[in-house]
């Protein structure tokens, strides 16, 4: 069986978006149990020269949803970054990403397969196909920001493990 553009993208993004939502929920519970303020995570960074936690969540959302929108429209145009927001707003952002991804149908996404895309990404003009945009740009960036958000929470004491990051595995039916 061939793997479709939909199979490569939507369920793959959804697995990790849902896991990130679970990680944020775990962080909120941890704060409730310890008396910590979840808003203290918003500006946290792994290293001084790295973007803060709020950016990691926003960038993961953008690469998942607007990576697919770029395949659809031929333009990578995520909304402007909103900057530091309360932790609860970051949780809502992940919920919006999940809702947006679930709205894509296999027929819709698969109809975009094989398109040539010449995208302006920052100062660069880059030639992709639908598949190479997802596989070599959107997914690597998405995973980078998702794991960085996870790492920041781990570094700040939230009890998380690898399975929290993996989310629900997509196993074959028995």
C-alpha cells in the first residue's frame, strides 16, 4: 500500500500535537500540585540564545497547520507571532492546531500531492514539492519546536517521560 500525502502529514502532526497538549496538561497539573505558577514557563528557555517556551508552542502550531496551508495555497504565511501569552492561551493554541488539523480530509490533502511550490521563507526563495515541503521543512521544524517545549518543561521540573512526548502510537490493527 502506498503512503499518501495525507498519511505523511495530518496523522503525523496530530500525534505530536495531541502529545504536546497532554504535556501542557501535565505541566498544569504539576503546577496545581506544587503551587507553582504555570505562567512562569512562558519565558523559560533552555539556553539564553534560544527562543522561549511560548515561541516553541507557537512555532510548532505554525509548522503543523501552516505547513499544510502552504501546500494548499503555495504560500507559507503563518499568522504573526503573538509573543508571550499566559500559559492557558498556549494550551488553547495547541487545541486550535488540533482542530485545524482534524478539519483536513484525506481527499483534500491528497489532491495537493506532487505540486511544485516555490516558497518565500524569510529571505530565501525555496523550490519544493508538496511532499518535500512537509518532509524536509515543516516536519523537522515542527518536531524541533515540540521537543524543545518538552525539554523546557522537563528542565523546569515537570515529571515527563519519553512516552508523554511520543503520544498515542499509530499501531496496526490486530
